[in-house]
């Protein structure tokens, strides 16, 4: 099934890289595309539990859905994820 989630705190391609790398690790998640400008994370999933897992991973990385709270801790997590994604991008 095809779906998308609008998330907060995506600032650059480092953020997108980190999100894509982590979501790629999940079984049942395919065709991941991230629009940095809109914060839209597109993907295909096999079952409802996969969708829930995507939301959990995004939140753990510091990218909560637009309708969720965005605390200082969540923003800090996104900065760490972003930096890690930039580093991963730079290594390629």
C-alpha cells in the first residue's frame, strides 16, 4: 500500500538521508521518497503494523508528524539525526 506522512523538523538532505536509511532497515517498507521542502515522507508498506513502525521510527529520530508535539528534546534529536545523515552522505 502506498502512503505518506507529513513530518516536522526536516531541514536538509542530511535529514532525508537519515530517515531513508532507517526506514530502509524496516521489513515491509519500500520505495521511500522524501521531499525536504514539504516534509513529506512517501513510502509503500505491506501491512498496518509496518505503517505504525514507520511513525515510531520517525518520532524516535526527531521527526514527529505535523499534528504531534514538537518538544525541545524532539528538535534536538532531529539535529543529531541530521548531522548523522550529513556524515553518511559525505562518506558516499
